C-alpha cells in the first residue's frame, strides 16, 4: 500500500481559491452587518467554505453577532493579568477565551490587544498588557497559544502605534526606526515568530504618513517579508481608506 500524504493547508487553500469566482473572492474580503448577521464573513456553501464568525475578545468573549454570542466569563482586565508576570496564567486566560468563543460558534477572536501603554489617559490601556515591551510580548505569545489551542484563530491588534483613542482615526504617529523596533513592534514580532498567531488587525491611525491598513512598510516589508507572517490581515472597523492601495499593501 502506498500512502499519499494529504496536501497541506496552503495547497488546499490554493485549490479552493482556484475554484472561486471573482464575486466570491470579493465577498470573502468583507465582514457583513445586517439584521441577521454581525461580525461575520459569509461562507461559500458550494465549495464547503463555512461562514467565519468573529467575536471581540481582549477581556473575554464579547460582542459577537446575533447567532454567535451569549453569556461568557468576564475575565480580569488584561492589565491585571500582565501585573502577575505569570505566563501560565496568560495561557489559561487564552484557553478560556478560546473555549468560550468556540462554544458560542465563533472561529475568530479579535484579541489580544498588545498596544504599549504610552498615553496615561488612553481609555483602552486596561485591555492591553502595559508599558514593558518584553512583558507585553510574552503575555501575547502565551495568550495567543491558549486561544489557538482550542482551534480558534487569535488576532493581535492594533498594528501599529495605536496608543491613544483621541483622534485615532486621523492621527499620524511619527515614529523613528529605533523607537518603532524597540517599543512598538516587539510584541507583534513575538506574536508572529513565537506565538504563530493567525491574524493581525491593522489600526485606524497613520504611521509615518501612511494609514496602517495601506502601509507598505508595516504590512509587506516588516510583517510579511521580514517576519514571515503567513496569516491574514483584517482592518479595524473603519480603518480602510482605499481599495487598491490597501490590497497592494497587504
């Protein structure tokens, strides 16, 4: 008997994409929101592609859609988790999110938030892991591992330099190379190289003059080429400002 190995994920994905129509490919680039669906990427039934249900998740499973949300554990704020310096707790935290996301029919979690705490009055500092790049990195790696051990995709956010809510949709974060590499990017790099995360969320803000979701330096040159990220990038809700430029930037 000759055992022929099954094709890997990349081969199988290529085989499916080759059978998709242009309309189906475009459909899969969008989340939908209507009376029946919210935070859902529609499936392609004829090819056996299921809908991808999404839930928010920095501090527990929350804010899915009508058919994929429900009661879930209100976990301690991620900043409190980081204060323990305990990576085993980060893994457990991720496990709980992954299990409950799956129980509520979600295959994708928008979290963890790994933006560095830099602006004290930022209202979302609580949902990330503080100001130390190494601590944030290791909390992220282990929480991602916990989530994805349950067969659910983890998405780290918000890439990159999204460190305040004030004017976040328009602000241009001007960050020199050393500061970018030493402060703002280490946790994202660790989540790719150590955590094997499945997805990245590009942020609302600009970084060095280009919106994050059409930022060739961040998305192509650093994330995909330099770090070897082979997952996918989604935007924060209204963070895409273009079609061609965003697609070309990754």
